[in-house]
């Protein structure tokens, strides 16, 4: 249901943002600093593989989205924060005549060594695996270097963001690659430019993402979550109640989004739903690409938009043929105007439920930013989960069980985070309840888990964004 309007007491502070800021360049940490041993081990990998010292290090965090799920590609704002888990690159320029790009990973069994012989590469996820994400970032910089070619690079990669888990390991990797390539090629770009560029170039993988992950990767600041708006990317600091504590739990189910079809199917369903409502409302529907385009064209609020969803769409499945009838076009035109190469083969779409999630979720983000009570924040997070599970069909039985485990343990709210279909759940609690909550979930959801529970159930505090570290 539509969240009620709340008293307009903002928890949002407008940060003064300097749009000209480039990513931070840090000195190498002293021995004993918490980052030191990690960097030393990436350095050791680099030196052992390439027989030389790296020129630079780059570090990019993963993120947890607190609320605003599957709305970024619809044009609506989101509230993520950067997490401690990150991707670190050690990198160096190599002389002319060397292969264009060499990659090694500290998990070589899962992510094998890769050599890309020359600059004229194609990105093919099936063929290149993890290296395809790195190539996305490289291609992003190659495209803006006019009349100049990229230097040859050797890179060693280490990642602690659990992959396929909704904490955005993929974007941390793409952003680290873009920043490394920019730095080694002496290309100066602002954090905002890098956020936008990485969002575009991660699409070379084939996922039609919205830009949240790359924006928080570059624009995060230590100690606060961010409210991120799009087109163009803008951020504001979100000031949360001082007793808000976020706990992340992994459902133990992973989902590799670029290798599966659900994500892009949702992007297509939201677009088709918007176009049908636009047509029914007598506006130029071909111009409408996102739900937010529809709202802007209609100059209506989210509640009015939801009424139009109810009026013009039916529940359940639409065949492709029915969508064509609704829009008054043939299948070829639909493919051309509304669908992408990866979504043209889909034969059935769910429209009303999907766009209902998007509109109510966009509204929950607004309510969350206005909410002053920590209990109210929790209620909105759980409502977000229910909408993800029911209307968006983007949860998983394991995620639902983990949400229930957190709620039974006394969490104020809990929800699947990131794209979903597995991955992580984020729960809201307070310092006085934290230990009891962790104990309960450890004994309940993770009973019988044989790995290190500390790696799959942990508290999370907002970290800073992407940076370069001098070697
Ligand atoms: P998420 O972004 O939620 O973690 P995705 O399915 O979008 O999940 O991306 C996961 C993919 O990112 C992995 O299949 C792998 O190709 C790549 N990846 C993640 N972490 C690493 C890493 N440490 N090293 C190499 N590749 C990685
Ligand atoms: P994850 O779960 O990290 O793959 C994806 C998208 C986001 C956003 C969320 C759902 C990419 C790179 N990431 O994140 O843009 O749509 O799902 O809110 O496409
Ligand atoms: Mg991802």
C-alpha cells in the first residue's frame, strides 16, 4: 500500500558538494595501519607475478543500499552507503612492446590470470569472465582519449566484496579499473564524471543498470549514507539517528546478475508499463523510457501516478502480443522502440506489479528521508522488502527466512539489498540490542553453517569512496 505522508522533519542535510573534486590521492599507510597488511599482500602478489613494483594502488568500496531498490534505472533516488569490503588494484605502466593488459587475481582459482594482447579488444562476458568487468573500465577511458592510445598496464586484483551478493562487487571492480586506467594515463576526471562514466561502461557487460553502485563507489564519504539522485548524479548526506546500527547478513544464495535474465527483464517491464500508461494518457509514449519520464510528462505526484497504474494496467502476465496491441504497434517496432537486444526474446511481461513496486519504493525513499523515528525507518525498510518480494519477485526464500530471523531477533526492520534473488539482507537495530540480535541470527539462520560466520553476518558502518594510494 502507499506509505502515508509523514511530518516533514528532515533527516537529510544538504552537503555542500564541490563538483570539481577528483578522487583522493592518499599516501601509503604506515606499518600497523589497518589497511597496511592488505596493501602489502597485493603488492607481494604484483611483485611475484610481474617482477617489478606497482606504480599505484586503487581502492574502491562495495556498498549496501539501505532503501530505494530497483528504482535507479527508473530515474528515482536511492540511499546507499559504502561498506568496508572493497576491491584493491595494484598497477603499473609497462613498456611499449609488452602485451596491452595483464591481469592477476589473489583468488586465481576462481579468477584466472588473463592477458589482453592489444588495445583493439571486444568485451565478451562468456569468453572473458571476470576480466570483462575490468575491460569495461578500460574501455570507458579509451573512449575519451582522443588521438592518443592507452598505455600498457599490469594489474593485480584483490577483492573482499562477496560476489553476486548485492553488495556490488561488480561495480567496485569496474570503478577500480576506470580509476586505475585514468590515473596511469594521466586523465583527470571529477568523481562525478567517473561515477557517470563507470555507470555507462558497466553496461558493456550487458546489464542495463541505473548508476547507484558507481555513484556511491566514487561519492561516498566516511560516516554517512548518501541520498543519490540521477540525471545528472547528485548526492546529499543522509543524517541518520545516532543510535541507528546496520547489520548485514548473507542469505548464502548467490546470484550472478549479468549471467541471468531477471534484471534486464525488470528494466524492460518498467519501461513497457510506463509506455502503456503514457499511451493511455494521450502523451507521446515513444519518448518515455523510464517511470520518472512518465511522472515528469504527466506532472503528477507519486500517489496520482499509482492511481494511473491501477487504472490502466491489469495484474498478471501480458504476452508480447498484448503489449503490442496496447501500444498499437507490431513486434518489430516494439523491439526497436522499447526493447534491448537482451530483452527482445522475452515473450511474457508482468507490468502492474513491477511498476507498483517502483512507485511505492520511490515514495518510501522520500518518507525515509523525512522520518525522524528509528522505528519508522525500520517499518519502511520491511515494507520495502515485502514489496521487493511480492510485487517485484526479486527476493528468494533464503532472503525471506533471513529477514524473518532478523525480525524475530528484534530488528526494527530488514530487507534484501541490491538486485536481490539471493545475496544480502540489511537489518536496522540499536546498540543496546545488537549483541542479542547477532546471537539470535547466528544460532537461528546460520546454525550448521560451516564457514566463518563473521564473514556472512557483520555490522556495517559507512566508509569513504574510491581513492588512489601512492605506492
Ligand atoms: P554483485 O555486484 O552483486 O556482487 P554481480 O553479479 O553484479 O554481483 O557481479 C559479480 C561478478 O563480479 C562476479 O561473477 C565476478 O565476475 C566479478 N567479481 C566480483 N568480485 C571479484 C573479484 N574479487 N575478482 C574478480 N572478479 C570479481
Ligand atoms: P547489484 O546487486 O550490485 O548487482 C544492481 C544494479 C543497481 C541497482 C540494483 C537494484 C548494476 C551495476 N547494479 O546492483 O544499479 O539497480 O541492482 O537496486 O547494474
Ligand atoms: Mg553488480
